[in-house]
């Protein structure tokens, strides 16, 4: 359901939109037309690269198409395409390792280099963090990176081909070096490497800011989870115990007054007592369920896929609503704050489906994309007027949906609820990926 529209169609539509913006912005002249063409081609390349689907042939075709459409030399089209693609925020905002790899690969795909590696230093050591091409992490490449970091960009001749390097800075401090075995004249190669180094600087600077906000975010999430857990314990120690005691008292009362009830009324009285005991038992069950659902330790320690399946299965059993959970991609490669947000949001959405929707089936899709974690909960119930219902719920202090929105926003994500009387209801949210699979290398 997340893929109702073919991907290529989406890419092209968004590329077209950007091209029109460029055309209008640049004044609708011939020059504007050339700019729009460049924007169009670059947007498609960016979309493919962002999804990890860009191959060498795509890049060659893109450059050739651009050169042809604008009637300009291949080299000019190629440089322009590289400049636009490598500074695209869509690519720079991907998880750091993924973003860096795309940048290096682009140099190879454009025919600027055969091997490229990125070397990072913490001051004392230097390590290759990403590389593209066979043998890119050679000893010579390491030595070149080291020398570059010591004295700025250097040149190191090596047989007929040449190793070039460029320094990457993070807030002005050199922190990494790109080393490439280049195929093009040196000045031209250096121009490409310089643009790539600037792009990677942006990735590293963003990474540092993200790390800092991730720390703050962890603190926030931890404190709100702790509060929830405390409510869970309070519930267990207070109301649940009171309900237990109440149940025992009702039973005692029944036994005590039974002998004093006239025989003709006994059966009715017994029925009333049974009803009351059943209600107290039900109340006890509800409170225990609530108390358990507030406990969050297992959300962080158990695999997310497992706890989501467990939650959804338990929901289906309790509610009798047909439920399907589909997870695409590896759900474990996310931060604990994100796991908690995903879990809680799904939990709350399901409880709304049970309480308000009248649905007979619900589908939960979790999709781990390179740039974001997307979750969609769709029920086939009677729907509702979103604005009105939320205003009313807020007045009554009901913060289910508002709470999901807050959690998601706290993690820099987006949240949307799409419904109307008659249904269906679709709740969607996306959290930006801040880590790639190899998250520990960078964080
Ligand atoms: N899946 C749904 N189907 C129909 N109505 C819904 C659904 N989810 C939420 N609602 C409506 O939105 C309101 C607000 O939901 P929420 O913020 O979770 O508060 P609460 O569930 O405590 O009422 C609900 O009272 C209900 O009217
Ligand atoms: Mg609710």
C-alpha cells in the first residue's frame, strides 16, 4: 500500500516539478530552459542515487542526454550535473555513511576516478571509512590521505595514473581526506574532488549536530518513558490492589447477606452479585493490561520485529479485528528513541482502531527506507472528521493522537492522519534515519 504508484513515475513527477520551478525562477528564457533541463536530469539522478538504484549506465545516459539537450560539450554537462547532484540536500541528509558512499561512487560513475576512498582521522589514527573500487584502501592511499591531512591537498604521482586527494573539513577543522585514483587531467580532477570534499563536509557537520540533538532526544525520551513506567507501577500498586480488595469484599458481602435474603429473592440477588463480580474482574483485567503496556524495558531490549508482531497478534486476539503487520527492511537498525516512538505510536493507533473505528480489519506497514522509517496504519472502519475530533479530544484531555504527533515531531519526523466520515482511516508517520546499518562506525 505504501507503493500504490510506480516509483519511476514519482521520480519523474517530482523532477518535472523542480524543472518548472527552475524555469519560472530563471525567467522563462532560453537560458532558463537550459537551467530547467539541468534541474530535471539532476533530480532524476538524485532520486535514483537516494534509493541506491543508480548504476554506471544511468549516469552516462544522464550526462549524454544533458549534453545533447543543451547542445554543449560532454565535459561541461558532466561537471554541471556533478555540481548539482553532489550538493543535493536529499543526498546529504541520508545517514552519513550512505551519503559519503554515494558521493564517492559518483566520481567513479562519472568517469573521474577508478578508485576512491574516504579516510577519517580522530587526530591520532586514520582509517578508511568508505571506499569504492578495487584496492582503493591501499597503503599508498593511506599515506596520501595522511600527507594531505598534514599539509592540505597534495599531489602524488604514481605511474601513468595519479592519486589525488582533497581535505574534508568539519567546521573548518580538517577531519578527513578523500583519495582518488583519477583518470582526468589534474586540474579537472581536482575540481571534482573539491566539490565532493565540500559535500562531505556538510555531511560531517550535519552528523555532529545530529549527534548532539540525539543526546538531547534520548534524555527527553528517557524521561517521558520513565514517567509512563512510573504511572504503570502506581497503577499496579494503587488502583489494581484496590480493585482486588473490592472484588474480595463483594464476595464476602454476598456470602454474609445471603442468609438474610428471602428465598423468593435469592436467585435475583445472586445474579446481581455475579454481574458485579464479573465487572470488577473485567476492570482488574483492563487495569493490568494498561499497566503492562506502560512498561518499556522490553521495547528497547527485544528485537523490534518481534515485539511488534507480538503486539499485533495480541491485539487481533483481544479485539477480534483482523490484523496484518508487514515489515520491509531491517527494523533493528534504528535508535532506541525511534524504536520506542514506533512501538508506542502503533500501540496507540491500534487502541484507537479498537475503541473508535468499528473496523473489521487493520493493516500495519513498517518500511525501512534508506532515508526514513515509514509507518502506516490503515483501518477499514467508519472514519471520522479529523479536525473536529481532535479539538474535542483535546478539550477532554484525551491526548492519544496528539501524543503520537508529539513523539514523532520530537524525533524530527512528520505525522499525518487521513480520514473522513465513512472511512477508511490512515495514519502515517515517518522518522528520518540518522544511522545506517554500520551505525557504530560513525557515532
Ligand atoms: N481509527 C479511528 N477511527 C475512528 N475514529 C478515530 C480513530 N482514531 C481516532 N479517532 C477519533 O479521534 C478521537 C481522538 O483520539 P485520541 O486522541 O486517541 O483520544 P481518545 O482515543 O482518548 O479519545 C477519538 O475520540 C475518536 O473520535
Ligand atoms: Mg486513543
